[in-house]
C-alpha cells in the first residue's frame, strides 16, 4: 500500500523542506501580536485582535545566516600522503586484476581451441600463450598487499 509520501520522488523532499523553511522565515514579517485575554492567558496571534488596544506587536529577531558546511573540500584540496598510498595500492590491484582477467580470457580461448581439436580427432597443442606452470609462477610471484 502506497502512502502519499511514498509517491513523492525523494528529490522533491528537499524542495519541500526549502519551501517550508522559506515560508517559516517569512511568517515573522507578517507580524505577531501578543495580548492577555479575559481569563489571564497570554495569546499570540498573526492578526491584530479587533477591539484589543492592549495587543502588542512582538518583534522577532531574524534567524542567523546559513553557513556552508566546513567539510566541503576547497578547490586546492589535496589528499594526504596516506590517502595517496592507499589510492596507489588500489590502482595497482585494479591493474593486476585487469591483467589477470585478460590472461584468463586468453587461457579460456586456448582451452576452447583444445576442446575443438579433441572433438575433431586432433591432438591439442598448447596455444600461443604461456604454460599453466609459468603463468602460476608469474601470478604467485606478484606481491599482494592487504592494506
């Protein structure tokens, strides 16, 4: 079951919040009046009460200006040395993964060629790539960082 709010796109909630804030900010400009009724209760209203000369207009201080968040990086922001080192390790891992993926695709292609040779009654020959043993030696010799 959908409610009214679940049908509103999420981006519209921000717009709705800004609209409510703007309307709330404009309310004090319309005027707020304060008076004491016959029972001694203090009453606040947005319209001057008729026949109440004792109603005072209340002055409301404007809200403080909105400051931008301090966590927003400035254009001259630079990553720390530790962040650069992490980024380099991540990029090395991505490069290694891409290289291993290419080698895997090539090995799968050679395997398919060998299967086709077997089905055709021919003796399969190793493809143009490296043997499995040499590939394993190269892959296992690479340092793998865990950080």
